[in-house]
């Protein structure tokens, strides 16, 4: 008996999405004693065009989700490294990067961007910081992953500036 393509791929897709959602929930639980309700920031064409020009992300979205309580805002963003998405959590306090954490790294190479030594370079960066690519030390063999994290952090700082 021949099994259809959907019969065996849908459970895999569901499991991967579910596991990913659990990773995000675990990350958020570390940031907040009680996870606040997810919020969205919606972008008009002008802001989408600015993002496309300034950050050159792999995809432009109509909205981005974030979690906020008091002066702490958490962004969870995806960006393609070489071939696959890197999911990163960016914590911003008072418009300054508090910390960055790679939630899910799916590339076969360049995993050094997950090290605390590398991601600690983003601490205390603001929108007024110089171009991140010049301030963040690169990693030989992980250039595309470093570029992806630079885009995510820069985008999070920009999006954070749009919150009323």
C-alpha cells in the first residue's frame, strides 16, 4: 500500500513547528516571570521599503511580533544564514541591547555565533551605534551567520524605535 506524501510529511511539519514554538516559549520564560501577551507592530509600505534598503533581510513582513513588560522588549526574529533560518531572541531594555540569544540554529556550519563570547558583543548596542558589521568581530567560516545576526539585531533596534 502506497502512503501519500501528505500522510507522512504533515506530522513532521507539525512536530517541527511545535518544537520550535516550545523553544520560543522556553526562551520567553527565561526573560519574564510571567510571559506577557504577544503584540504586533504593523508596517506600512514606507517602513517596509526602509527595512528592505537598510537591513536587506531575507524576507519582508507586514508585521513583527514582540513581547513587552515595563521597559523590557523581546523580539524573536528569523533570518537566513547561508541556506536555513536562524531564530534569534533579542532583549532590549531602554532602547539598548541587553542580550541576544540564538534560539534555533539550523545551518550545518557557523554555529560559533551561538557562543556567549560572540553574542556578548551585542550588549549595550543602540540605534546610535555605528554600523554593526564594523563593530562586531566576524568569525572565519561563519560570515553569513554573523551577517544574519547583525541584520536581526539592527532590525530589532529599528522596530523597537517604532513602538509608541
